[in-house]
């Protein structure tokens, strides 16, 4: 069992997401170009500074994971209502 064995049903950290992208040779820039957003927006979503269902799903697809497993914080009812109160920037 390597210390690089992540997940086990837990959410992925931003660094684990970046590790998985890098392991697959995928850059944030390539994802951004593919879906038509800036590289900064990809980074903001990975580091949980902004919300975009479309971008979260694109990132999860690139690392062959379910978006709800990669970003469970955004898909749990309690956290979504809490997030809405704080009014984060939303990117569609």
C-alpha cells in the first residue's frame, strides 16, 4: 500500500486531483482549452474557491472518477446550502 493510494471513498484533496492529472499527462491548461474557460478557473475549482458543475465533471472525467467522489463537498445538501449563504463565484 503506497502512500499515493488515495480515495477509499473519501473526497480527494486538491493536491490529489493535481497528482492524478499529472500522472495522466493532463494539464489544467488542456482542460481549460477543451471546455472553453481560463486555466485560472480550472485551478479555482480544483482548490474549491469557485463552483462549476460543468468544470467539476470535466475534471473528474479526466481522472476517470465520479464527480461526486472527487468533489463531494459540492454535492452534499448541507454543504451546498452553506456554500450558497457565502455566495461564492459560480462559473457555468
